[in-house]
C-alpha cells in the first residue's frame, strides 16, 4: 500500500514538472513568434517604402506640377469625329475650340472654351512627349459623359491625338485632335 502511495505521489510530481516544462516551452515559442512577427512587419514597412520610392522614380509625371513653356498657354484645336454610335455625334462632324494649358498647386490642367465660355476642365499628366487628359467631373453636369484624351507632341507648333467620349448608355464617339498654338 505504501508503495502504491509513493508511486501516486511521484507520478503527480512528475506530471506537474512535465506540465511546467510544457508551459515554459509554449511561452518560449510565443515569444519567438512575436519577435518574428515584429521583424516581418518591419520588412513589410521597408518594402512598401521602397516601392513608393521606386514608383516616384518610374513615374515622373507625378512630380510635374507645371506645363513646359512650349506647352503652357493658349492653343486652337480642331476635332473631327472619326467613329460614333451616338445620336449626337456624327462621323465627319468638326469642332473648333480654344484650349488653355494651365497649372496650379493641385496639378496641371486644360480648360476648353467655345465662344469664350468654359466647356470642360481636364486634369493632365505629362510623361515624355505624351499628354493624358481626363475630364474633371462636374456635379452639375447631367450628361455624365466620360471624356479622355491622349496627345502626342509632334513639334513645337503642333500636337495630335485622340479624344474618346463615352456615356452611361454605352454610347462612344472618337475624335481626332489637332492643336496649334494661338499667336502670343
């Protein structure tokens, strides 16, 4: 009987020691995991900052906050409809507008005018010799047309490109654009 009692007490003590060892191992693993997790978070932050820096280097248009002198100012445009599935745009239609390439603290823009009345405002980006313009949406404009343009600088006195107008009703019209500077 005494032997059985000693055996039970020693097994209980061994079980407690075993449980304590397991708890210590678990705490050590949790500490190691927390350390690795913080290292991982630091690496992710470093990766994100490197990607942001590389993106700035690869996209110089985000740095440009003014049009070059050869572009800034007034231009005359001639737009010709080249394709359309819209009721209000017919192939061969021509439009003449005045464009003003301007900049402010928020970016570079183009305002278009017909008969001295502003018709549209476009946010611009310049990369190499290519200008991309996207219409700034006006909350009062009920047409909900999406207008995008791409222009190539052909020389100091001419730009050519395309304009795409799309509406919610799957209507799309494409125009060719030719710009020449207004005499200054």
